[in-house]
C-alpha cells in the first residue's frame, strides 16, 4: 500500500544513502510518499535502509555506486530519464572527511579522492540531473554543508575547501536557475552522531550528539 504523504508521486535521488544523514533523509522522504533512489557504495547498508523504508510502507530503488566513478553518474542520469522522465528531488549528501592536519601534509591521493567525492561528484550530479529537475513540476536540489565551508578552522584542510567549493557552485547554479521552477538549498544540519563526525572526533561519546533523524526533517521541508 502506498503512502499518502506530502511527497506522493515524486521521485527522489539521495547519495550517501547507506548510513548516517543520507539514510535518515531517504527514510524521511519515503515516509512522505516519495519513491527514493538510494545511491551508495555499501550494498549491505543500502539493503538495510530499503528494509526500513519498506517497513514504513515506502518504496525505493537501490543503486550501488561509487560517486568517484564520474562516468557512472552520466549513465545513471540517462537511466533515470528513461525510467521516470524526471527527477523531483536531488539530495547530494555523500561526503568524506579526507584527513585533518597541516595543509602541507595532505597526500595528493587523499586530496584528489576527497575533492572527487565532495565537490566534483556533485558537479557531475548537477550536470546529469539538471534536465531531469527541469522536467519536474517543482524540482528541488538539496546539499548538506557546514560552518567549515565558510569559517576557516586550522587543520580542517581538504574537507573545508571542498565544502567551500560546493557552496559557491550551488549558489552559482541557483542564480542560473532564477527563471525556472527549480529551488536549490544548502542546508547545515549541525553536529550529528555520524561516522564522519566520529572520524573527526574519535574520542567523543556519540551519545552526546543528536541523531541525524531530526536534521532529516529539514530536508523534507525543503523538498516540498
């Protein structure tokens, strides 16, 4: 039985959907009636999120995907166009911390991998999905960000740089969409008990941070 929610009939695509904030957003969107396309590298995690969505009465499609393989994003855009003819909601959630430390100590491989995922993959998503969002009645593109993307903090090197680039890219795209029905938003969910935060603060008790579930509701409201 389909859910009679505020997003019934809409198609959403969520990256990094196998855990943390991405999983919480995907489940929240599904509970509002959206069909959610779940993208992440971890198949087991995607299946667990799919189970949660089905238990809530929602529906999902699983797409095992390494976003650093940028050519696969183009292929996926074509596949979604063929299957759905549109995309109502894009959530570019996937991100990696990279490494914390002095700027001069970042390895070239870590620099490239983090930029590929946090910044370039989101540009490829915009490039591939812009036409699909334009075919939706009210396209929405949502991207998590944080204070490190605009407030410089020592040792938060490549993560902060990639988030700063993401913020400017999304704002430029938003300006280009001024005369369309698409709405774009950068959303700062604040501190949460996620794997990325644990990597940044390994000694912190995760119970001291809020669950991503509350932050996910902000993405639902922005998707309406």
